C-alpha cells in the first residue's frame, strides 16, 4: 500500500497511529519531532505525512513545508483548535484530536486518494 511518515511527539499516540495504519497494510515510519521528520523526508519520499502541529522541537508547519517542497501531501492532526482556524483558508487538511481510529483511517485514505497523492505513486 502506501508509505506514511507519522510525526508525533507523544510516543503512545504515535504507536497507536502506527499500529492502525500497519493493520491497514501501510508501511509506516515514526518521527518524534520536526527535525527528525525533515531528515527522513530528505532521505526518502513517503506517500503521505501525518503530522502533529504543536511539538516541542519544531512545529508541524516546518514538516509541511519540507513535505510540500518535494510534493508529499500532509494531514495535520492537532488538539489545538486555534491552529485549525489559523490555516483553514490555506486548504490545509486537519483531523482534530481527540479522534476515533476509524476517523483517522478514513482521513488517511482520503488524503492518499487526493489527486496530488495519486500522481506521485
């Protein structure tokens, strides 16, 4: 299926998302902060980035900028509703925490079906 980079500083959340996507047949890698994610993006080009927005070591916005530079779509996950309204006019795709795993899988599936994502695979 797809290669997904999960960028999440909360270890428990990262593992839950990883396990859910792996069960769906995706190949996943976890980055714990923006710098690590940007290094992974530079070395390999996943099909999708799923990133928290607010993290202690760099914002998910930095991750999205790095992903955009190489044509990889990003799905933001955040519990900070102010961030959602901050970017809503820019066409950024968000999933608000807390969410159910079925909602997460549906959001990832939709992001992978987007025209930008399909043209990369």
